[in-house]
C-alpha cells in the first residue's frame, strides 16, 4: 500500500511542526514544568551545639589525622577520625552511591556510611546520630568527580537512611557557617595555624617514617617511636594555652587592650602567629620529637630499590585497601618507598592559580584594548596583574618556607618540595599544564623529574579505577616511557578488587628495580676502592653514622640510599687517613676528623 506523503509548504511550517514535537516530547519526559536544581538546605551547625556534636573527618594518613584531631580538640571541638577505608566500605559505597563513580568516591562515601552504621550498632539511635555528628570534608567545583563528592555523600547517606546528616564543606562557607548566630565551626587564627602545623608535621612524619623504617636495625622500633612521638605532639597541640594579649601583657597595659578592640585583635593575630610558628612550646615539642626519632638505630648499607609513588591524590595517600596496602607491600618486598607530601598538592594549586591568572589576564584585565597612548589604562592593566602575581607569589613563598622550616626542625632529612615550574616544564611536551582535574600534569611531570634527576629506581603510579585525569595521564605516559628508555614506570589501577594481581605486577617491576639498585651499589663500592666489610667496620666505630638524622650529602646521578651512604663514608675514611698521615708530620696540627 502506498504511503501518503504530507506536503510541507515552507520553512515556517517546518519550524511549527518541530516546536509541536518538542513540546510533546518534553511533556512525556516531565520537563514541561521549570525544574531548576536547588542545593538542599541543610540544618546549620551552630555554636551552641559545639559541646555535644562530634566532627568526623578522614582521608589522610594516621599521622595527619591524629594531629588534625588534636587541633580540633585543642580548639574546643569534639572530633573523631574515621577508620581507614576498607573493602567493605567500598562495597557499601557502591551499594548506596551512584553508578560510574571513581574508586575514591566509593571508598570515602562508603566509609562514612559504614561508620554511621557502626554507631547505630553500638546502640546510638539514628536521630541521635543525625543530631550529634557532622562530617567535615573538602569540596571542589571539579572539573573531575571531586566536584561531585558533596552530592555523592548526601545521596549515599539518604539511600542508607541517614537523610539530613550534615556534611560541612571546607570550601563552602555556607556549609560551615550557621544561617544565623555564631557558626559551629569557626575559622580562628588558632585553628588556622594549628591546622597548618598539623598538616606540615603530618607530611614530614610520613616522609620520615618511610625513610627510616626500611633501614631500622631493630624491627618494629620505628613504628613504636613514631607512635609515641606523634602522641606526645598531639598532647601538646591539644593542651596548649592560646595566646591572649590581655593575659600576656604587663599589668599597666592590660586596661588598654581591654578597652581597645582593634589594638587587642591586632596584637592577638601577631602574637598567636608567633606562638604557633616560633613559640617556645612548639619549638620544644619539635626538639623533643627530633631527639626521640634520632635515637632509632639504622643501617643504611642495606641495598634497597627506591620506589617513587605518584598517581591520584587519595590513592597515593591512603594506607589501606584503597591502594592494596601498597606501601606495606613494597617495604615487605625490600623497597624503600618515596611518598608524596600533601604540601606538593597545595604548592601545585598555588602555582596553577598564578599560571591561570596570567594566561587569562588579556580577557580579565580592567581595560580590554587600550591604545598605546592611553597610559593610565595601560598602567592600571599592568599594576592589576602585578598585584595578583604578588599576592599569589607571597602565598607560595610562605608555603615553601613553612614546609621546609618544619622539615628542618624535625631532623632536616625530609625531601624538599619540588619546584612546580620545573614540573610543569617537564610535563608540558606531553601534558598541557592547563588541562585541569585531579593531579593535572603532575603525574607526568613527577615521572620525568624523578627519572632525569636519578632520584629513584622506579616510579609506581597509583590510579583509581574510573579516574578521569589519571586515565588521561596514562594515555600520554606511553609517549613518556618511549622517550626515556631506562625509565621503570608502572601504572596500577586500584579498583577495590584484584589485590593479588596488582601485587604480582608490582613484584615484576620491582625485580628490575632491584637489579638496577644492586648494580648501582656495586659500581659505587668499586669506586670507593674499599670492601663492604671495611666500610661497615668504620661505621661500627662511628655511632653517629647509625643515626637517622645524620646528614649524607646528596650526589647527583645516584638514587640508592646505600650507594649514597657508602660513597660518603668512604670520603670520610679517606679524609681520616689523610689527616692521620699529616699528623705524623711534625708541626702539622690535626683538625677534628669527624
Ligand atoms: S582525581 Fe580522579 S579519583 Fe580523584 S576525585 Fe577526580 S576523578 Fe575521582
């Protein structure tokens, strides 16, 4: 049967028919009413609730978390850290969360739900959990799934029956401040500087523990000493007296500070800052921590391949199922792990802020296209950019200063923050530094940096399943590996399952790295012209060489700790021999050989 064709007369009729069809389809899809998304209005966390509401948080290493909790408690909050996320938490995340999320979302979201379920099993009613607990986390506007974390927490909590549980965002001041009255979580100077100290100390302890433990002479000593050290620093952070000018000022000045708010606040800001950073209490606490750690006995002649960890922020930080317990596994297999401080991420954000501000200035400047004779407009444009650069630049300088100062105070052997400009330059031929999200160009930059500077024997990238930026990095890493032929680079996808498979792949790469480390060590030993026994004998006679904070100067081109160490010891032995020979010449004074 022939189909009867409908004759369309003109364009107007096409448009009318299209519009009619659009209306019909929108009606079917329920889109005929305005459906704007509104962020759910959440009950505020108010100042009156501080004494009964517990702030929950998590997602870092135990060193960071213990110190952060101590700062919260020292500022008068009830605070508890969540357990390290495990596979059951991941499964809960999958059960209650959206499909197609990245692996850290499932782990962290599931971990919160799992903890609330645990509280319920302990006998706390659901209503009491909603009233007496809040979760504190970082937020973002993306562009990767990090931007969806807040929504994911709320969605999974709702699905698990904890609808109305409060999620406070670090980024979003509305989530922190109460709608009216005094906010429950208040960002004071004490809180800000306390957190800064906690974060930096956590980074330094984390770096130190992975530098010292592989070489400890007495098994278990490093873990025990670090536990005691962190505990005692936590006590110090918790119980420290806050600086108040009205109490510290001499009696004659107290009334002035009492009556003048501006004067009081100004002195309090500088006084608190000084107390947190340069005060007697913090310096004494760091000094005693340094002494305790330096008492651990180490043997740096053990040959170990250095495995640099890179990858996504959370996957390279967590110490549990989230990355297949990778650090523990690597150490068990005889490697030395080179971890990444959280401070690198902050330094990256500052660097990116500066680079973006500069790149976008032609469109953001106050006067778009001033002519060359419009001097005032050109000056305003120029000064605007300089002001912006100066502000971010000052932040960068301070951040670097505070990090390295903490590192020096805690023994001085912590790895320095890598220059962000160099990382961006090394990555740029492969990964554009303006491609944002996750670690951005950092994964590629670090891989190249640690290889060309011979700072490790292998690079292990921990990439969560479903991670958009890490997948992009992975795509270009094959070009990177092709260019740097002697690079040992292994990307491992952390998915919550397949631990055995991941460990076996790491074992294979580690086998090659071990050969590399051993060959390097043997070449260095040959260069010294001494036997290992002779070197060990000298070390036995000089106990300072068995201390973790003994400074071994870095030699370019050598990655292994043992190789660096024997070269240095050999230099010391040669120096001692020369001095001994000179001492036999009458009339020549002998300086201190050590
Ligand atoms: S960086 Fe990757 S794993 Fe991390 S939040 Fe973004 S998408 Fe998820």
